[in-house]
C-alpha cells in the first residue's frame, strides 16, 4: 500500500453523526397528554359541574391559586432556559413579568371604563388626556403584540450592551437586580402614568365579557395551563436542537466555544430575549386572574423567588422548575396562613438547603432514588 492510498483511506473515513432525539419519549407524551386532559377537561368538570358539597369539587379559590402558580411555573421555565441551560443567573426576571402584566393591565383598565374615558387613577390625579404610550391600550390585538414586544425590546437593549461588554457571573446578576429596582422606583411615581404604588386594579371586563364570572375564571385557567404546556414543548425543542447544544456548551466552557468558531453573544442574546418574552406572557396571564398589578412585582424578592423555584425543582431539567414553582408556592399558600411570620425564614432555609445538599433539586433527588431502586431490582433479579 502506497502513501496516496493511505491518505485516501484516512480522508474518507465515514463519520457517524448523533441521531436526532425525539421531542418526548412515549412515556413523556403520555404524561403530557394526561396533563392536557386534566387542564382542559377534568378541572373544568370538577369546578363547573360538580357540586360544592362534593369532595371532588374544585373550588374557585383553588382555580385562582392553581392558575397563579401556573403563571409562576412559566417564569421558572423561562429562568431555566437562561440559568439552567446557559449558565446566566438573572435576578431581574421579575421586571419582564411585571412589564407583561402592566401591558395587560392597561388594556383591562380601558375595558373597565370604556374607550372614551380615562382610568380611575388618572381622573383622581386630574389628568385631561391619556399619555402617548396608552394610545394602543384599547386594542386587544395591539396588546397581544406588546405583551411580547415590550419585554423583548427591553431585554434586547439591556442584553446587547451587557453581553457585548462580556459581563457575566455575579456582576451580571447584580446589574439585572439593579435594573429591576430602578424600574420599580420609576413605576412607583404617579407622574409616569402607571398608577403609582397602587398600580392597576378593579378590572371588570376582557374582550367585552365580564371578568368575575366562574366561566371566565375557568377559561383563563385552561388558557394558562395550555400556555404552560406549550412553553414546555417550546423549551424542550430549543434545548434538544443544535441551538440548545451550543447554549449548554456556553454554560460549561464559553472560552472553548469561542475557540471552536462560535460567537456566544448571538446565542446568549437570543435565549435572553426568548426568556424575557415568556415571562411577559406569564405576567399577562397573571393579571386578569389575580386582579391587580403594581410595582411590587418588580421588587428584588419577586425576582429572587423565581430563581428559588428553579433551584428547588432542579435547574437544567425543564420539568424541575415547574415542580419547584408548584412546591414552593403551594408551601407558601399554606404557611402564610398557618404561620405567616415564618415564611421568609423558611424560604431562605430552603434555598440554603437546596444549594448545599440538593444541587440538582427535587428532580435530581427523584432520579437518584429511581437509580438506586432500579439497581437494587437488577441485583435482586441477578
């Protein structure tokens, strides 16, 4: 064999590319369809058609609570994309959640008083006309677009300068918190046109229909549940794609990604904007179910809680943040009634415990237990 033959054989060695994995396994699709049936069929039946005296009745309070927690779960899922899969800890996602909520709140305020009237807080402050940024607030189509556009534009502008300056780590987290705090101070001012410290409340109608009816509350619940499931599929598709693999490579070793010929900034900026728009959508679904939006949603505690939900459930797993949002907020709804003075201590202790002893969160513990149980079964069978 001569040198040319050796060279040809070495050049044309076939390369096996990794096979494209399915979006969900059979078991995953079964669980997804089960969740869809529960949200779209079981919950409405238990709330609307099962009598209040029955043990199977789903109360209106439970519907509002679960709907609110599902909005939080969308935020936790958005946080997982930027923190769990890209390695960027944001302490400012409460800002994007609040921006989406304010856009929806402006529309609901116009619906409540009519297209030709001023919202109540403007009448109280003796304003004579709407500010320019309220111009499209009477249109649902424009509101729907702005729910994504406003958080997306703010995230893009901030992310462009931050990622272009290669700010990362704890410095990025501090800057996001500072941005959120500055926005909260701005929205607290009455002259900005966002209701001051009271925000927007007393919503009566949406799309011309009464908002306080049982049927409307259930419709919003179903819409929120379907949105959460849709966001989960979108996130799953993103992290399973080539785009998602690059994000995980940036998380693990950004310098190596740069040496491999990839520019990290477009990837980080894209996922940052997507994550912000998901939070804006969650805020827009949150407002009509809770009935109020004010600058408190931009507080430091609100943004930190989103990170806590993600960490408790298990970041980098997609299903973990959803579990964490339900677990932490379920505990909060119970503990703030049973012992409200201990809630913040419990939340801090929970975050410390997860950081020290459960770095993979609840999902990581379940996987370890499943692995140990499976290995014991295999050993017994052997």
